[in-house]
C-alpha cells in the first residue's frame, strides 16, 4: 500500500509551499458580497447575540469555559490535538506531515478569504461593546474591530470539513468538535453568535472554492492516502 502512495506523496511534496496559502487575498471570494450584514444594536436579531453572550459568560468558570480558553489557540498543531479524540487516533506532525501541511495551508487561505469581509463590516467585538473583560484578556485590543465573520470559526469549520473528507467514518464526532470550537468564541466573549454562524458559512464557501483547485485536491488525496496508511 505504501508503494502505491509514493506517487501521491511525491506530488504533495512538489506542490507543498510552506507558509503559503492556496490562493492570495486578491484571488479570494469577497465574503462581504455573500454574507448578510451583522445585526445592528437596534435589530431584533441582536437580542439572540446578547442572550448568547450572557450564556457564554455564565459558563466561563466551568470545564466548558476552560476548554473555550484553550480553543483560543488556532492552527494545524492545535487542530491535531483537538480533533485527535474525534478521529480515534493521535495526530502528530511527525506521523502525518502532509495532513498537517494541508491544514496549515487551509488556515492561511482562510485568513485571505476573511480579510476583506472583516475590513468591510468592521464590527466591534462583544467585550468591546459591553466594556467587560473577555475570557482571554491577553488577546484583547481596543482597536481590533474584526468580529464579523469569526475567523476562528472559519478556520475550525474548514478544518472539520477537510478532516471529514479524510475520515468520513467519524463525520459526526469531527464536526461536533468543529462546532464546539466556534461556540468557544462566544463563551470567551470574542464573537457574537451571528459572527460564529457567518464563520461557518464562510468556511463552506472557502471549502467549495478550494475544491475547484487541482493543487488542493492533489494534497487532499495525498493526505488521505497518508492517513489510511497509518490506520491501526
């Protein structure tokens, strides 16, 4: 089986460009042309954002709240740690280098895809709006008006979709973790629920766009072959 993988692995190494996204910012879909504007303070929909913000604060001192603080970390290495239980195996960069690089590049791509929408909507974050400390005070900024859409949710939902394509047997468990990662942003007060909901839509757009790229599909195929070869 490993011999059959070699052409795919060689292909993945050829296309692998560390620290580079699959496409640049100017090539990314403009999500501000897809997503609705976030609800204003006068919009009845904002009441749900407020209620979810209050829920988030109410669980910060629980185990779920501690998990939400941990989930403020982001990137391929953290995704490996977070999704490993859902996939019933330990994911490490040493054992799964292609998959790690795929998630890394996908995260870099997500950042390109979300930048124009964040700049366009320039929404204040919940902790800024309510002038209360967040669950991750070290990450706070008085001028970081990039709440909508949620980049963490965009990245984690995208990671979940990629990992589901790699390991469809554990779809439910994988996407449950992806969902929890988004909700963690509500709990720590860095995003409204509507930011998180929009982040999931953004991830679906990004995944669809990536699936039209041969480079991404080649790397996804190689990552799945690597994953299957390491099966218990």
